[in-house]
C-alpha cells in the first residue's frame, strides 16, 4: 500500500529524495513505478542494512535510465554518469539483476530515455520474437 493512514510510506519518500538528488522531478515518475522499485528492492532483501542509501542508489539508477547519459551528467557530473553507464552496460551481461529490472521497469512504463530505450527495446523485442518461434 503506497498511502498509509498517515500518508505515503517513508520508503517512497526516500525514493522521491533519491530521484531529486539525481536530477529527476519525482512528480514525473508515477507512484506505481516508485512502488515497484521499492517492491523489487524489498523482494531481493536489499533494504535490511541501510534502506535509505539503497533506495537512493536505485532511484539514482532509475533517474539515469529516465534522463539519459547527457542530462544525467549535466546534473551529477562525469564520474557519477560514468558509473551509471557502467551499470547500464552490465545489464547486458547480468540480465537477472535489479538493474536489469529497473531498465525493464522504465521501458514498460514508457519513461526510458531514447538512448536507453534504443539499446534495450530492440533486444527485448528480439527476445520475445525468438520465444514465439520456439
């Protein structure tokens, strides 16, 4: 439940803060996407030690997928942008990690920057086509 009796979950506020810190207006990201991000982290037991740092990091990667490399770098600097690009490239190798799920989340929500969408939507279509032929 995203809205409790006294308002939004504190974890959703943490995601909002992480998005803002990375340069994305949290209002641009639907609550369903934020809730899904929280759920992905929770299901992988990533929130046990330091949930705020984890959610800020995941929200930062989500922001990178939404903004694209150039806009993300303008706001966060070249070092942070390079690290996010490395994570994005690792998605091609490790397709079952949380970063891969975040890429798919942005694609399915229609939020992905064209550079992210261009790299991964073609592969997603090819995978679904191959699956239908087998």
